């Protein structure tokens, strides 16, 4: 029963951290115990961000560095 409980905890953490890629609509998983703000989508190789604030900060830094 111990492994089943551990699996349930991981599954619940994964369900909350699922995000859809805005370009190709495939799902990307973010775990709370991994400090990742962005991940590459396996299908289209574009960044999928954890939340809108993180995406905004990334895009703003990107535009500032281009100048």
C-alpha cells in the first residue's frame, strides 16, 4: 500500500501542474518540487510557462536585451 500512496501523491501534484501549450495544445507537466518556470514543449519546441507573470517577465527581459 505504501507505493500506491506515493503514486497518488505524485499524480495529484502532476494534475495540478499540467499546462497546455498555446501553440500545439499538447500538455506539459510542472512539478512543485522542481523549481522550473518554463519548459520546452516536446512537440513544437517552444517555451511553455508556468504562469502569466513568469511569461511576462521573460518576454520583457528578452525585449530589453534585444535593444
